[in-house]
């Protein structure tokens, strides 16, 4: 789907900009402040595009909306950390907890009746 491809390209750009911010390599091409803003912009677009691909992709049965909520909270926490706002650690921990919870709990998962059919035979 087109949303997933756009999201993948935006994640790649955000990753390259993160390399510039973290290592300083390529900072003569783009300044670190512009790279930080690019990380936020491309990361937000990628997160939104992947959320849309999850929402409108009928084959995405194993996806979990709680994971995407946790990812959005983590993204907000990372923005807070890059901008040196208070409570960034708490937001990151909550986001990681929500994303971790998604691996154990999925309220939107469709129940399969394959086990019942095996017992009837």
C-alpha cells in the first residue's frame, strides 16, 4: 500500500537525519537544528502513514492499535527529550510500557474458532 511505502521513506530520512544529529557527520551539509526539525517532521509523517496503513490494510490482522498508541507516546517523549522539556523520561517510560503491553494484550484481535472445530472431530 502507498501509505506504508511513504512511511518507510520518511523513516529512512529521519534515520539519516538522526545520524547527522548524533555523530555530526554531514553537519556541513545541513545544520543540526535543521536536522532535529527534520527528524520530528519526517518521524511524524512516517508514524502517521504507518498508522493509516494499519487502519486501511485488510491484511494487517496481527497489528495492534495499542502498539501504535504506545509508539505515538514514545515519539512525543523523544520530541520532549530533544527539546529539553521536563517530564520527558516519564513520557518515554509510559510509552514503552504501553508498547510493551501491546505484545500481551490485543483487544481488537479477531477470535478464531479453529480450536472448537478440532474438539468436535
